[in-house]
C-alpha cells in the first residue's frame, strides 16, 4: 500500500518518503511557535518572501526537493550506522580478536545458530542442492577444494594442516557448510543473477524488497513524528511507537519474502549459485584431465 501511495523508482521513492515524514516531524515540532507573516523576522521572514516571490507551485517543488535531499541523507546515515554496527559485531577491525583470539570462531558458530532460527524452512531446501554438488567432487581434488575454501573462511574449514588430515567425508561436510554460508551471505549477488536469469521472479523479488526497504527506512522517521507529537500534545502519543514497530516488522517481513523468492528460484533451478557454478566447472576440468 505504501508503494502505491509513493509510486516511482525505488531510488526516488524511499528518500522522498522519508524526507516527507521528517518534514512532518519538523513542522509538528516548530509549527506552533512559527511566527505569522506579520511578525516574522530574520530567516522566517526570508521564507515568507521567497514563497511570495517564486509562487506556491515553485515553493512546493522546492520543498519536495529539500525533503528528498533530507531523506537521502537520513537513509544514508541509517545505512552507515547499520554497517558500523555489523562491522563492530563481526570485528572487521580486528580489535576484539586481539583480546580474544577465539572470537571469530565463536562468532561464526553464533551466526549459524541465529541463522537456524531466522531463516525460513524453504531456505533449508538449498542445503541438499549444495550437498549434492559437493558429493560430485572427485576424491582426487576434494582436499584441494577444501584448502581453497579454508583460505577464504578458515573458521569453517579449519587451518590447512587440519584439512589435510581430515577424513574425506569430514572435508565434504565442511565444504557443504562453507558453500551454504557463502550462499546466505551473497544475497545481493544472487539478486543480480536473478534479474539476468529470470525476469519474472526478479519482478516478484524487487516488489517485495522495495516494499520492505521503504518500511524499514520510514520506521525511524515515524519515531521522530511520534516524539514530536508527545512534546507538543501529550506524552500518551508515545504509544505511537507501537505503530512504528509494526511498520518496521512489516518491512522485515517483506524483505524475508523477497529472500524466499531467491531461495525458491535456487530450489526450482531458475537460479544457480556462483560458487557452485565455479565448482561444477572445476570438477568437469578435473574429470577431463583424468
């Protein structure tokens, strides 16, 4: 429904929607104390003169442009903040690892536990596809494939010496973990491949994702509206935070549905994993050499 109220490109719709909501919040906060045309001085008088000079149509267009710029900045700030939180949680800067050398191994295990709760049952249908591809790896190269994977994510495969000593069955099991983890973390790449390989499924993915993106971006701005109402009207307005939480939940749910489209495309064969494509080519080359 929100995307119907704000039709158009996602790149325009989300910043504009956020900017307009921020404008509402700002007006609720300062509107009651904003001077009338007769009493305005300084910057407020300049605003009145500008509107009178350029006319209401141009003033409206200018206001929409300002709202878009404010929304674009707000969306980017939220995005950067989210990435910083993720970097700190994953210890991208290596600070926690200096204190706790086992941090990354335990963090990976925790992520797998969260993933087991967060991912829908449909996404576990991808696992058999990966295991089937791993089972096709000839024993003559399975350790070499394991060593390559270890250099990328050693928390899953273990150090090189350990990979060389493991039974073949255990190497295959860890390779399945490796490719499954890579599949979960390559969502944006898979979405691009879906756009190329299946336009109809891409349209479904894009619709759900854009609706989720709009709602998750609007939720923080709506919180500011609620806070402004609580200051200008009554503290009971803070109950509106519940509505903001519902909007955020709807956004998360729609993004989950978008991910389900990608998963079903993988299960149905309409989309392939880049890592498995490379693995299939590697297996084919090994069999030709043999």
